[in-house]
């Protein structure tokens, strides 16, 4: 494997890296030497982290970048270490929670895989998604995902209660089986093609988010209905007002739009889950104003109405809706505390557990953790990873303990961290093979020979009684127990080792392999609105989009305080490029891509420098994303009114389906 | 206005032994420390300042910069100044400095002010404007070496950062400090802030990988030091940070006013009084002369 790795990356010489990225060779070598210097002279004490903002993911090769970071950290022994790891600074306060709870089309809560039409029955499904241990010689394997059936059955019990029985495969067939990818970009593509007829936008401003906003606007014109739950009128709920829509055309648009007044973050309680997997409860500061309602009330009322209609009128498949468990004390407005307890899970009959000798749990009690989950229907649990967060001991996610006995920044009684309140995952890797911490001054976990158990300042992420002599691999979620430098077949769309590809629109051909410049497995879209530009067409400036610290997406433009800080849109242009096109700061520029034009004032700066890429001078411009056609500045006629994402291409990463916002081709001229 | 909380126990009933804390010297001077090297220019401090002081939303215009407006305003006390600066080696520094009243130990505004009680300096170092005593002459504006006080055309009063004297008087930190997400703002006693600032500056100077040999603390002695101090990457070029003066001075006219013109004026006035006194002693009172017998009221 190391030989393959060496061969794969021997092509990435400092000169090649410089040619692809524009970073001067000497600077690249300096950075590389700094990062790898922590292991100089075999020193294993230090740890180094990689922290990235999600711009890394917004490429058609985003997963390749993240994978490369992970491989680097595995090679350096920076995984499982306090102060190590690959850490994403996520773009929203609860993205981690949304992902954990299945807010992605291809996973269920707790990262259980979504059923597909090939799963004829529950057993087939479980067989497909439960990995079998694959031990390297002499190595033991925990393969924790072997418990998948317990997690899946408990999830179905939480979803469907008494209707989930052994005889009916625990209501497995009530779950939807996905027949294709329902990712963001593909969803809009299908709406534009007239295949998707309705859209519920719950705090998602799809027109602004893009990519290729024009396609999204046109897609909504073709939909039968649109429901928008928001705290401000936004571009999506008023897509029919998008610039370029004539009054005559507006009259032709048949889409029925329903606007629901939602609640802002300070008007709701519940948890945020951060990138370090901490569940932290927050309380509502004020009640929602006027007719505004909290999210769960809006969703519950829609659900109850749908259930009522199914009960009255039947339908193609009423069972899943009619039998969904909904045992909240206020069905039309469930308290999030009740929901959190349901997600934690409870015992449906008296329980004992071999791994917890002497302990018993009575029927109806909250489960202390996922070790108690059963595959016989005697436990219900909404998300196995969150089991232990709201137990008989109380709401651990609400804790605010500020003690840090180890001094490592673990803070074990602050909130609650999945899994099992463990703060650093794979922390077995913080020890040498004999179970001794690599850094004796910063001890996370260790093997206690006398007690014949793993002990620690953190919760050991390991089979508690597996001695170092049995060589169990620290990566217990992988069936082979070791870190995946070489990814097995089909784990990623591209292949076992990451490779550099150019963006779909690039000023150069990939110097590594000009004939296969872009990611070979991405899907390009082919409607009349999916256009891709080339340097030959005159698009030779690299354009990127981003947020500003002063604004939060598309709603702080409704807040005078934020508007005051940055009042209107702009385009950041390097000094050298501004000189070439004869533009001074404050004058208007027109940015064009193959898809659209965008006009805004120029901010001429020395911060964005010309790059030398593949021997050519390449300019980059940057456009903040915050302005559209609804907001304080917009309503007073102060902005261009065009969403920035009119510019970006319909292209996405083939693994994570994140659109390519961070690099596409444009032209720029004085407007 | 601030109220000093000085509840230090002197005696305790039926208490044996010394009073806890007695003899402790209370450090009275406060200071705000701005570590420019860890500021990200997010402007949370600007918003906190506007909100705490209940200032209205004001319209701004794009001006080829991330800076909210060119200078502080009568109702905008706190402004991050952005500047792109080229270093000697050709590399670029994007500098962000939080600009506000420096609360000078020797305040030019106070020195310049002719109105009794319009400007006060507290023992803790805060320099505060009392608008009810302000006569709108704007001398304070010309007296300030940092271009901070600003005139409100409508009310004809001058305003500036109060270092949240209302909050500090109640034992709280200024609003900007509370809002800072990176911890680049600190608040405490002047002594403590200097200690933190110097430790940070020496850390920057001695960094093994990216040393900043000119890192230092800005606490200009030309005006006796300030109660807002900065850690700068390069103390030799404070002007690069949105025009921070290297050697701030109170305009000479006000120094002359205080040290020359005012004493001389007072001397002349005193001489006048003495002349009157000695005239009285040596010449005696001027005796009343016979007057026409007209009633006083009728004269008026």
C-alpha cells in the first residue's frame, strides 16, 4: 500500500504543485516542512490539526481534498489525538445535527444507509448494510457496525411503535426506498424538467443558494406549488419577482405559493450540535412574534392534517403515515424535550445486558446508552448515536459544567458529545500499541493492566476489555479496524487514492493529465440552462464566491445593523486586473459567465494577487453572495438585484453532491 | 456617569484577627487592550457599541473598503479601520485596528474645554463628556490628537466613546469587549493590561517560525499613556494602522493655554485684584457723593 501511495504522489513534485496552484515552490516547501516537522526525530508527542472552512468541499473534487487531508493526518499519526484530526468549520450552527439526524437524502438518523428498491425484505437490507469483520493477520477487529441490526430495529420501533413487529419486519417497508439520487442540484434539475411538482422550503432560500440560480427560478415557475417557511420574505418565496421577469410573464406563472411565518433562532429551544459533535441545549429567549410559529408546530400541524386525510380518504399507501408513532403530550406542538428523549431511546420491556453485568433497566426507562440497544424490538431509539444524551440521570445535553480535570480541554460535564460523551474519536490511537499514551503529559486514554480495562480522562473509544496483546485495531468503525489510507472499492466514486482534478470551468488543462482535466465521474447537466464556459470563449478570469463575516447568508440583509456594516454588494478585483480593464474602486463592473451577468461596484484590492498557473498569469475575482432582490438595500433600489449564484455552474462533487461555488470562469469589464 | 464601587471593608463586628483584604491596594486605573494581531475585523464590537448606546441605524455607502465609514461619528463611537499595507519584504498585511477614544492620561479634549464640567476624567482613567454642560464650542475636537470627538449638528453637542462608563461603574466590562468573538479585546486594570500586552508582544517577537521583531505595545507617553492600548505587529509604524499617530501631541495652543496663557492670565487677574486691594488700603474707599434724589425704580 505504501508503495502504491508513493507511486501515486511521486507525480506531485513541488514544481507540479506550484504549477497547479500558483503557490511559489519555496512557500509550498516551507509549509510542508512546517506541517511535517512535528514528527522530526521520531517525536510522537506533538499533534497537529487541519481546520478547514467548507470552501474545501465546494469543488467537483471536494471529497478528494478532504480525503487527502485525512490521509495526511493518518500518516502523521494525528488522528485520535487531542489537538489532532481534520476539523470542518461548518457553515451553519447545526449542520452536524442535521447530518446526524438524516437530513441528507441517502442516510437515515445515525448514518444508517437508506433502503433501496433492491432490499426485498429487512434481512436483505440488514445484510447489505451490516459490514462483516475483515481482520488483517494477527489483528482483532471490533467492527462496531456489526451492531447495525440493533440500531435499525430500535430506530423502526421509535418511528412506528407497536406497529413495528417482528412479524412485519419491524415495519421496514414503511420506509421509503430511494430509487435515485435526490441531491440538491438534481432535485432542482428534475423540477426544471417538470418531474417534481412541489417544493417545501424550510429555511432554505433555494433561489439564492443556487447554483445557477436562473435554473432554480425557472424550475419554480414550472412547479404546481411552493411552500416557504421563513422569518422574512425572501427571493424564493418571491421567485416570480426575479429580475428579468416581465409583468406579462408574472401573470402567466401558475405556481401557488404558500408562505408560513417561521421562528428565528432566539425564539426556539432545542439543541445545536457543533463540529466536535457536542449536543448543546439552548433556551428560547423570546416568543415568536405575531402569527409566527416554531418549526415543530408547523411540521406537526402539516403532519396531523395529512394523517387525517389519509385516515378519511385512504390513498396509495396510508400505513406508514397512519402508523407513525406520534405520542407527544401536545400532538400539534410537540415539546423538543420530549422529542430529544425519544431520540435517546427507552426500554420497551425489562432489560439486562451481558456487557453490563448486574445492571437492569425497567420498562419505560430512558436508556443509558447505545450499548443497551436490542434487535428484538425491546428498545426504541431515534438515533443510536444520541443514545445517552437524555437518560434517567437527566438531560445531559443541557449540562453546563465547566470543570476540566485533565486540563486537556475535554470538559466532560459540558453538554454531551456523541458517541457516549466521548470527546475525541478513535482515541485508542493516542496510545502506542502497548496501550501507553504517546504523550505522557497529555494522557487521553490508557490500558490499565491491573483492572484489565481501558481507562482514561476521555471515554475510551475501544472495546473496554480488549488488551493491547490482542492487537485490536483502533479504527473500530471500519471492519478491518485500521485507518483507510487506501479506500476500499466503491467507498468513493473516484478511486482508492485522491487525485487532483481541475474545476469544470478552468483556465488551464490539468497539468497532471491534460486529456482528463476534470473529475471523470461527475455528472454534467444538459438542459438549455446548463451552460459551461471555456477560456476560448473569453472566460479567462477565475471567479469565486463567499460570505462576509458581517452578514449571514440571505437574511441579515433585513437587519439594519448588518446592512450598516456592509451596505451593498461588490466584486473584489486585484489591482493589476483593475488597471487592465480601466476600473477604479467604487466604479461598476460587469461579471459575465456562460450563464449570466452580474453588475456591482468594484473593490480594488491588493489582497487577491495574480497567480502564475501552468506558466500563465491568471487573475481571480471574488463575489460575496449576500444580496438579491429582497432586503433593506434591495427594497430601496440600492443593489444590482441579481443573485450572485446566477453566475455559478450546475456542477457538483460526485460523493457529497456539493456544488462547485469556489472556482468557475468569468469575464470582467467596466460596466 | 460612573459610580465608583469602593465597598472595601474596614472593620467587622466581633471579628478576631485582621480584616480580610485590609491594606490591599485597589488598582483604580482601568484600560482596554486591543490585540490588533488577533482581530479579524468582524465588527461585532461596532454593533455592540451602537446597540448599547442605543444609537440609530445610519445609512452607509460602499467606499472601496470593508471599513464601515471613513471616521467615527457622533453616534458611531467605535470603528474598525482597515488598511492594506506592504511590508518591506513585499508581502501584504491587511491591518484592522479598532478605533475609538483612547482615554488619554493627559486628555487634550479636557485641556481644551472651556466649559465647567463638560468633560471629566475619573480616577480610573475614563474621560467622559457630560453633554448637559457642553456649550458646543468644539475646542475638544481640535484638542484631540486622535480625531475622536464628533459634533452633532442638531443638538450642538459633542460626543465620543465613554469606555462604557455606565457599565464599568456597575462592575461590567465595556460592550465591545463583551461582543468580541476572538478575544482580541481585553479589559481590566491598566497594570494587568500592560502585562498581558507586553507578554503578547514578546511572544510575537520571539516566535520560532514567524517572528515579528518589531511587535510592541502602543501606550504613547507623549500624552502620559492611554487607557486604550494596542499590541501592534510593528510598533515602529503605527501610522500604517489607519493613521495611529506615532507621537500624539496635544496642539501647542492648548499646552500654551494651560501652562502659559492661563497662568499668565490668572497672574494678571491676581495682580488686578491685588491692585484693587492695595488701592483700597492706601487710597481708602471712595466715599459716596451727594446724588440726585431720584428713586432707583424710576431710573430703571
